[in-house]
C-alpha cells in the first residue's frame, strides 16, 4: 500500500481479503493490490471470476523451515518434491519459476 501512496494513488484500505474483490466487481474501486496466493482460494470459494494480473509490484520471499531434528531423508524428499514442482512451473505463484 505504501508503494501506491508514494506514487500519489489514493488508497482505500480494506478490512480483509474478501472486501476488496467485491468492491472491484461493484466498480467501487479501480485497482486491487493483493497477494495472489490467498486471493485465488477466496475467489474460488466465493465463486467469483478470476482476476487478471496487470503488473507485478514486487515479490515476497517464501521460506520453509524444518525442525533441526527432522530426518535428513525427509528433507531430501521435500527438496526433490519442490524441485519437481518448480520444473513443472507449479510454483510461479510463489515467485519461483523454472
């Protein structure tokens, strides 16, 4: 939100993920700046049409932490699963492209 305000765009804060898509479809707001991952699930649950991304304002890193006592084999299998999904392009929503 600070990025938009910095560029002189009037911003109307929402009280949660569900408020802004409904405002957008009601033509109350013109732009929806939101994280893609949480929004997609909300749109499906509410049976709203998908939104089209016009531009990417930034990417937030996603980290996966494991307990230090976790077996090394489990970590290797997890790494392999993530690499396979990355190769298929299934992690793009997380900013991880092949």
